[in-house]
């Protein structure tokens, strides 16, 4: 037994020496050989980049919207107007829907591409059914050809009172580009040359801007009848003779809506509208404002030879001096008529309104609510 004990002691001493030589730690009963404090996570995620491109390309949709929203002019028989307006509403709804997708920052590429394709189809369908023009001169030429070619009735029916009226619809702002070489951008003259014409804007509004032309916006003569309807603005006209916006000569011009604004008669009268040569102006709606005449009638000038002016509705802004006031300078002995000047023979009449500039329902016998002032 002593022999084995001695051997055991020797082996224990030998093992202790070996452990010391190899650098292994000596352990005692409660020592934990697992040391986590020196373990290091060598995985570095700071340089990992997501290479997935989430950018949505909306350029094609933007181009489709630009094309669909381009200022346009359409003309239809008045009898077909309701159907046209239904088709136009559907087209405008497609534009609105596509615009919402374009404005949506969270829209996916699939949604953007789908909106672009849908709008392109709607645009092609509508413009095929209803070809658009960009110049009213082109539209008037087409109407004239359809109405009366060589004094023979065209596709619009018989001439004169039996003709089918035509409505011209302006969508967006159409700016002056060229004219037919006359004194006005829209020049509607001649005997039985045109059917009755209504000028109006689309539901979203329309503008005919003659700025830069040095011409009035509209001249009406012969025996033609023209009506200015809702949602259309006539602006930017300039004339060195009467009627910066509209000149009415020997015919009837009716205004049921719309706006005549920002026109000028230089060295003359009737910044907004001038009426002469047995012409008649009937105003039942709309607004005449912000026009200028260097002579008389900033808003309306009715010459001595005119048949008259009857106002049963609408608004004419007077001499309030604001940005929307009709003005007239260098008038005749103070008879400059900022709102309306009606020259009846030698008895010059004017209507200068109060700061609101409104003329209310007219007395049909005089054209005014009350007789205009005599001085």
C-alpha cells in the first residue's frame, strides 16, 4: 500500500509540472473554464449597403399628363354639346386620377405605369373623337367651311336663322400665335358667313389671351351672332380704335357669362366692349373688369350710332381704382364713364359707379337702373 501511495504522489507531481509548463490554468473545484468576456463578435454590419433601387420613374407619366393638359379648343354642334361634355368630363376624370398617382410619393412603379397607360388610352380616345386645335383662327375656318361653302349650305345645315348653332369650347389658356391678318384675333364678319356661335370655357376654365398681338380679341360684324358664355375669359386685347376686348359692329353680341378683363383701347374708347353701327350689346351675366380706355368707356362704350346696350344681369366694375376697376382717362369734360359711356347724339351720358362698381338690373327703356347723370 505504501508503494502505491508513493507512486501516486509521484504521478501527481509529474502532472502538476506538465500543467505548469503548458500554461494551462490550475483549476479548483468552483473554477469555470468557460470565459466569455474575451470573446469578440467579428461580424461588422456597418458597411453593409442595401443595393435595391427603390426610385420610381414618373417621367413617362409626367409627359402623359402634360400632353393631356395641353390648352385646346374644340367645336361642336350645340345639339351635340351634352354628349361632348360627358366625354370631356370622363377625360378630365382620367387626368385627375393620373395626377393623384403622380403626386403620391408612395406610388409604386407598377401603379405609375398603369396610370400612364390608362391616361394615354383616354387621351387617344377623346382626341380621336374630338380633334383639338390650338388657335381659334383654325377653328373659325373649319366652322365656316362646314357651315357655308361657296354660299351653299354645308354640313351644319341651312344658312341664316335655320343654321345649327355651334359652341366653341376653350380648355386652359390659349395664347395668341397668329391671326388671319385682320384687326382682331377672332374676326367674325360677312353675310351668312357663320352660324350662331357660343364661346365658352371648359368646366375647369378657359382663356383666350391676345397679349402680344396688338389686336383686340374679338370683332363681330356682318349679320353674325355671337354669345360669350360661362367659364371663358377674353383678355390681353389691344386696339388703337374702339373696343380693346370686343368690337360689335351692326350685329348682336350677347354676354351670358364669362369674363372680359385686362383689355385696352389706346387713344380710343371701350376698353372692354365697344358697340357701334347699329350694333346691340345684351348683358345678362358675366363680368367686365380691369379694362382700360384712354378716352371714354373703360368697361363699355356705346357709340352714337349703336342700337343700344341692355344690361339685365352680370357685373361691371367701375371707377374704384383697384386692380379690377375699369378706367378711362382724358375723357370729354369729365364724361369719361369709367364703367359705361353711352354717347347719344350730343347728349353724352356716362355711368360712374360706386366703389363696388356694380350696375344692377337695367331699365329696359334706357339700359340703366335709373337714367344716367347728365353732367
